[in-house]
């Protein structure tokens, strides 16, 4: 079965997941993003790469930050951006996902940026577009269920490369709710593809997915042991609803054992960086002293995120 | 109507027969095997040269979607699919709308199905009203209306006291119960086997323990109540081991698996293929291998199609939102033959699982070519293969994970009670050409 996000020449047709993407493509995206970081410094923050193209932000699940950064990225590339919050419009009128896609395709869309609560929804859209002969429309997965959030994974890689230069000798720990996290899955695939020798996941057993070690990571349940000598700490967001359903007893206990504090961070290397995909729950997964401290690179992540999304969009639909 | 089926390779697992022999049918029954009865003058001769003549298939689970889901399928469309698949007897699960929980519904279904050329339909009645797991149905009345067993389809009986009493009540009349083992809580949000594939794809998992814990409950209550129990659609190696161990301790439990679980594992979900969504879920490769061996050795009593026609809208959705199930009536024989070939099993042994062994689970004298038996016959061609396409399927449900696959075993002719219910015209022409 051909990876549905690659075209016949092995190039990127869609960006649906990092799983299975060759490292050359990942590196090419990071390399393409580098000059885009400078665009933001200019007085006129625009490039004409997507002029005349229509980018539809299809958000079937609410999001402010991700949608905004995609919107900024598309606008800096001179695309026309249409934002659709579908959770509150069509589906409540009984329209199916593919009906919505067909309608928007008929409006001459060039790109769909899709967020959906169900794992695999962007694959369904990409396969449908292929079946309809609409191969000129590209799909970017902006987060599907627990499955993938590839642009987040890529912007995290950009951030790591920016601060650590190389992936070759790093130890990276991903901490928190790995079970429900599409961000963690994309991070794991990206880190391993780019050659990070040791990727760890840290969390209580209720938040670590079955057989996750088969993805190539080491599992730790003791946070201090897991953080020992790491170069990069990637914190995950803990959704409030996880306190229901018997996954965790309380936010306080979670913070005590799995929240990142300055004290626990001392187990890591002195030059370790701390990342978080946002939005942060201060006092639940991360202490403010760390979030605002010298190791944190959380705001640069957001800035790099725009450049990385510009890179992905221009590689898919530019030229 | 007297029919003479000549020159075929006759395989009748119930009689241990696999030989070149003619078959003679009169008055809807098998009149003779081998030599014609005295004075037999056939109205029709069917040339089965180069073909296999076997009992009509017995399918332990085929959803006809009536009443209530006629937009998914109708009795007419699914009966045509059954005949085209060589299936002459089928049990239908009670998960219709409304469920088969009162005698009038069962009588109506039996009445609608009583039609020349339609397979024999054996409804499985609902064990509890509305399949809600709270109150018992009128099992004795339902039995008189035609139910051959009682079950819950995919609906659990959460309250174990209700479950025990339902079993006790069924055992009072020696009615069998057919139940699926899935814990309602452990599998609650899950859509795929809890393992590496689900973790990679971010799909909520259903652990094997969801099956084994529920199975343990079913087996212990079956032992205590003495009810005859049939476990439907097992999915894991662990469940099979438990059933084998239960038998050794004296619990006469039988079980079946579906054609999907015989050939597929969670790896077949690929990139979120909604055709690979099933309840219970496809387990991993080791489970699939254990089921294949278990069916070969007879620890799994029967193979069924688990036919569940689903409309396209319900399948064209993200994996977790897609309706589970697939069409299967027309694939039961081909997928049995594929498995038999891969496992290098004698044809008679493989066919037993979809004829005589399945009939034994049903408690019926079907699935046999013995003299005097009802003349339900399937004639198929072992040579060549065919491609499964939406167009090739007569079922109204066009969804199966086997679309596009080349499979062996095209059915040439199906007889139900001595009437020709299906003839494959294409293959008749090819056959005529082959004969020159």
C-alpha cells in the first residue's frame, strides 16, 4: 500500500502524519522553514508563494492557537484564507464529512487544513479527493483524534535543531498524557526518524498506551529516573476531562508526581530545554517557575510554528 | 421435479464422502447417491463435470436487516446474495429494529422468508426485551414462532443476575443461548484491538481481557445453570484456550468465528480502512493464526459469514465513526476454500465447518447429502478464481475488506429443497465452452 501522503514521485502530496515519512522530507521541511523565520522580522511580512491560492481551515474541533498560526502562515504566503468552524455549522445540519469536502472542493479550494476529533479523518479526506480525481487539492492534518499532529511535531523538531544543532546524540523525554496525545505520537515518529538515539516517555500507566515501546521508545513511570541526563523535556498538555474516567485521582497528585518543577528538572542536563505545545495548565503539568524560567523555549516554539507551517504549505502548493 | 446431478465430485462431510458420484433428487429430498433409484426419470440433468457437489452451506450469522433497516438491505436482496453464495440455511441475529423480541415479529420474518428459492431462515430470538438486558423475553412463545436459540447480538447483559436468570429460564426448556463475550466497560470507547496498531493510529483500544472476562462470566454461569451455550464470534487465542479448557471441565460450550477474523488482523486496518472495523475487533496476527488452527482442528465448531450489510454513508466516515461489519454471504465459501488451501486441509474437513458442523450447532438435520435429507445443494467450481467487486456482490451491502481480492470457488448452482435457486450464467457459458 502506497503511503497516501506521497505522490507517485515520492514527493509530499499531503501532510497527514510523520509516521512513515522519509527523514529527507522532514529535513527538507525544516530547511525550508529556516528562511521563513526572517520574514516575520520584516516590515512587510509577505511572500507571494501562494498568491491566488485558497486555503480552507476546516476545523471540526475547536482550536484557537493552531488555527490562528495556520491562518498567519497562509496569509504570509499571500493565500486567501477561509476559516470554517464546522463543529457548529454543517454537521449539526446532518451533512457528512465528505459532503462538506465535496462542497468546498467545488469552491476551488487548493488546500484543506483539517482538524477533527476522530483519528484518521484527514486520511479519509485525502483518499476521497484521490478517488474524485481532485489531486490538485492538498490536505494538511492539523490534529486528528489521538493520532497525529504533524506540523506540531515538525515545529518541535525545528525548535530542537535550533537549540541543539543536531539530533545525533540527544536524549529526549516526552512527559504526561501520552495515551490521548496526537502531539506525542508525531513527536515520537519525528525524533526517531531524525536519528535521536534515545526517546523516553514518562507517565502513569493509565496514560501510557499499550505496546508504545514498539514505536521505539523507553517507558518510565518514575519521572526523576526518566529525566536523568535528558537534553530535551517535552511536556504534554493534560486535558481537564482526564480527571473523569478514573485515569487520575486529582490534578494535585498528578502535579506532585508528573508535573515539571525546577526540582525535578535538576535531574536533566544543565543545558536541557523545556518545551510545551500549549496551551499550558500551570500547576498541573508544569510549574510556572519552569514555564517562565531559563530552560523554557515555549514561546519560540510558537514563532517557529508559523515558519514551519509556511514551509509545509509552500512545499505542497507553492510553485 | 426430479433432478439428476451427474459427474460431480461429491463431498458430504456428514457422511465422510469425497468421491465421484451422481446425486438424485426427487420431491425436494435426496433420493439416491451413486446409482439412480429404480424408474428415476429426471426432469432436469445438471452436468457437474469438474465441479464439487456439496451440501448447501449453513451460515450461523447473517443479518437480513428486516425489520427496520431496509435502507441497508431487504430480505429479497439478501436472499439473492445467500443463494449466489451457496448458502441454503442461515441463522439471523436478533438485532433488527425492533429487535426479535416478540413472537409476531418472528412469525412475520418466517412468513416473509417462506418463498421458493429463499434459504431456510432460523431466527435467533432476543434473550431480553429490546436487547436491553433487563427483562426476559417470552422464550417459549418465541420458540414456537420459530426461534432456534436466544441471544443478544452485540448488546451486553450488564446485570449478571439477569444473565444468570435468562440462562436458567432458557435451560428450563433446553433452549440454547448464543452469546458474544465482550465486557461492556473494558470495550466501552474502543474501536480496535488494543495493541501496537491502535497505539500507532491513535485509535481507542479494546483489550483482549474485554473478551476473556466476559467469557469467564458466560462459562461459569453456563456451568451453574446447565444451559447449552454457544459463544459467537470469538476473536482471540486466549478466548479459544478458555473454551477448550471449559470443555475439558465438562461445560459443553460451542463457538464460532467469522470469515473476517479467519483471514484478517489489526494490521489490515492499514491507513484507517473502515472496512476493517468489526465487533469484536480484528486482533493481532498471533490471534488470527490461533483461530485458523482452532478452526482446522475443530476446537472452533463453525465458520460463519457474520454478514452485516452496511450502507455506504455509514462506512464512509473516519474509522472510529464508521459502522462495524461487512457483507459476507457471498464470500463464505470462497474464504473457506482460501483458508483450506493455505492450511492444506482436505476439502471435506474444511467444508464441514460451514455445513454439517454448523448444522450441529443449529441443532438441525441440515448440511448433509444423506438419502432422505432435504435437497439443499451447492455446486461450485474449484478451478479459477474471481475478483470481488461491488458489482459482483448481490447483497445490498457492498462493503467488505475483501473488495478487489481474487478468491477461489465460484458457486455455479444452488438448490434449495430441490429447486434451483441460483445458477451462474457466466460460468454455465464458460463450462459449455470448456466441454467444447
